[in-house]
C-alpha cells in the first residue's frame, strides 16, 4: 500500500509541474518576423483568434467596437491625451486594419473578463499617413495585466519593420483558464502626433508551455517509471 501511495504522490507532482505556472518563466517572450508564422509565434500558440477588421471596411465604426471569436472577446476604442471619448466616431478601418480616426490618438483594446484569458497577442503595429502609407513612427504597446501591473514594449522602425509581425506571450500563464491571470487591456500609441496608429491581423490567444516545461515533466515521469520498476522487481 505504501508503494502505491508513493507512486501516486510522484504522479501528482509530475502533473502539477505542467499545471502550476513556473515563476522562472514569468518574463514575457517577444517574437518578431516578416509574418506571424515566420516569427515563431505560432510554435507556442494554443487556441487563438485573428481579426483583420475588414468586416468594418467602408463604414465609420464608433467606439467601443466589440469583437468575438474562438471564445476570446474584446472591445476596441481610441484614447486621446485627455482620455476616452465615449460614443465618438473615433475608429477607422483601411486595407491594413484598425486605425484611429484622428492622428495622435491611441488604440485601447480591453479584453472581456468573461472570455478566454489572453496570455499572448500579436499583429502588425505601425503608424500610417492619411493616405494609408507606412510611417517610420515608433510604436509603444503598454500591457496591463491587472492589479496595477503594467509593462511597456517599444517598437522602433529598426526593431520592427513597419508592416511586419510583432508578438508577445507570457509562458508563466500557460494553460491557466482564470481570466484574472490574463491581460486586462493594451494601449497602442505612436510617438508622432501626425500619424495614425494601426493594428492589423490582430491575434489574441493562449500560450502553451515552452520546451523547458515539457523537459521537467518528462524528467519527473522518467523518475516515476524508475521508482515503480524498482519496487515491481
């Protein structure tokens, strides 16, 4: 009986290693590439939802605009230096994606607490002219994970070519379904007051454990096998 209890305990510990977030992996991982697949982002992406916003093309959407797919839900609206202007025709959609209707405004994307927890997101983030041409604007993405925790990512033209993919995910939250463990909202802003911040092919999803997590789990299961074999003999 004691042997079975020890085997059961080891098995429970092995499973816990993949279910409990690893604090050593708390630093977000950034992916950059010519496109989403080429950046390596998809390698660690589980369930996800991509929106190109083209269903709104040709109309003047008023914020907040709601989007829903694959269990993920969020609202998009713009934010000025004075704050949010509710009900204003503040959004604009072009061939590249969702943009602001006024230069210098920021895009605010707020994730629904009733939808799937968002632990990874990415897309094409850049500044554009009134004629929809790319600008060499520096883009700042501020991520709010709740409880006053914020982290800013600065996308310079040298780091991310305008029109290329940029994404980030937090492995420490992998597989955790509780929305409070996900991202609350993000703010996408530009350094130039004359360009229009744009988000294209916007993807939200949940990261899956990175290889080190599987390595630890494999080691634990191997130890479990050797332990059981010893007593079976």
